C-alpha cells in the first residue's frame, strides 16, 4: 500500500481495522449520510478507546466509476 499506484477498498479497511484493532471514520463526498465507521467489531459508533483514523472518500464519474480514499491527517 506504500506504492502510490496501489489501492485498497472497503474490505482492505475492514482487514486493517481487525488486524490493528483500530477504527476508520470514512467521510464521503457522495451525500451527507454516507459517512461510515469501519471498526474491528463492526460497530456503527465511534469507540473512544480505540485509535481513530479519518479518511475522505470520493467517487469519480465518467466512463467508469472509480472510488478513492484519501487521508485526512492533522499535522
């Protein structure tokens, strides 16, 4: 995944959450209701005791639908 031409999908996020006991908050640009929590225990609520990573999600439209996740780091 360190290679800039390597991409993951929802299943990759689920696997990463389970392997590392973390959670992802995925903020989608599709609609206001498409924000999702991806966590090791498949809960739909943020767990305050787990490390949390914020990701943005956007879909490109055109000849083919391509979906991308982007990091929302705070430095």
